[in-house]
C-alpha cells in the first residue's frame, strides 16, 4: 500500500474516528467550561473526571479504566485534587482502599459539563439527524456493554 492508501484507509477505522471525535468534543467542552467559569479544568482532566462515579470510585478502578498504573492514576488524581475538583476518602467497604469522589466544586462542574455535552451533541445531531444520533448512541452503548461492562459508571469499584 502507498502512504496515501494507508492514510485513506486509516481515516475509515472506527478507532481513529472515535479518537478524532473525542478529541474535538473534549477541546470544545473545555472551552465551554472555561466560559462557564471552570477555568482550572484542562483537557487531560476530562478523561479522568469522566471515569469517576457520582458516589466515588476506588483509585485502583480509576487506574484500570484509564489503562494506567495505580501510581500514574494517583498522580493524575493529585493534580485534579489540588484544583479542588475531587477529594480522596477512605473506602467505606474496604478501609485499606481509597475512594476518589467529586467535591462540591467538582460536582457543580460535572453538572455543567453534562449540560454542555448535551449542547455539543445537539450539534452532531444537526449534522447526522436525530434518528442517526439515537442509533449511534445505541450502537456504541451495545459495543461498550459487550466489550467492557465493568467500566460502566456505577459498577462496583
């Protein structure tokens, strides 16, 4: 294959398409969060914050969801903790474990982020249509459930 053929094929691979959309949505979300008064959040924080359950998540589970070591996840959490979005607490189910949970500021930012993501996704809907957007959500949910059900928010961990 020539470089042009490889490039053309690569742009049709689902992973590449998902990465492109995730990167642009993340950048757009951060810009909108800054405009909404959440200037301390950056793109790197979004992935981590998106993997914390509303009632908190064990640090080891966050690491698993992110595909990083526990130490790397701890460093990432430390950065966001300094910015006031999360805090660590003893896990009520296992005193040896730590649970990372949103602070009041982190919860407020999460609520704003959900509303802003809805706005962004309405823009996608304007491009592909309401029905196609619903089908896309359903299809991606089925794939996620079939391939990594344990990473669903609200799962034990």
